[in-house]
C-alpha cells in the first residue's frame, strides 16, 4: 500500500564527504531514518553542469564557489523515498552551517564548514522533481 505522503527527494553526498569515504556511513544514516535509496550513482560533474544545477542561486555571492566546489571531485547522487521525504531529509541533514546543526544530523557529524557541509538535499517537493530529473533523466 502506497502512502499518500510518500515522496522522493534528491540527496547529494558532496565532494568533501566522498573524499573522506563517508558515503556508506551517510547512506546508513538515511536507511536508519526509514529512507529507501531508489537509485544512486557516483559521478563527477563539470563546473558548467554545477552552474545549471545551482542556477536558482546564481545571483547570490556564494554561487561561483558553490559551483566550483560541487564540481571539484566525485559526488554520490541518490533518489531517496519515504513518507515526507523532503522535510525528513532536511531534518536529517541539519543546518547549512555545521556549527549550527543539531547533534545527530549529518552536517553536525561530518560537515567541515558552511561550504563543505557534506550533503545537499532538495528544499521542496517541486525542486526535488527538478533536481531528480537533472541527474536521472531516463
């Protein structure tokens, strides 16, 4: 039986976490919170692709650094699924700045800085669809 609140969201394990071989530990944290990893792949994207992905932020001062960082090394992109996946993923990730993140969140445990905060997650159901399509165009 499919619940009406079952959603999909995009999660990215960012270069700092992949470089430190934390992908499996982070995936376990998702699974322990009831997420199903529907699809996943390890890729490296070009800066131009990161610019398209983060286009929503292009007017912000951190945009160039963000794009350079996301394309600086391998990432793991995943489609996560569960009830209220978007909000559940955001709760599990924690605050953007690891110093502000709550204990038990991915960013508190693994984040290095506001830039190298180990994970990305969609911020809305609408953006989740766009982000999933960006990486998983079948």
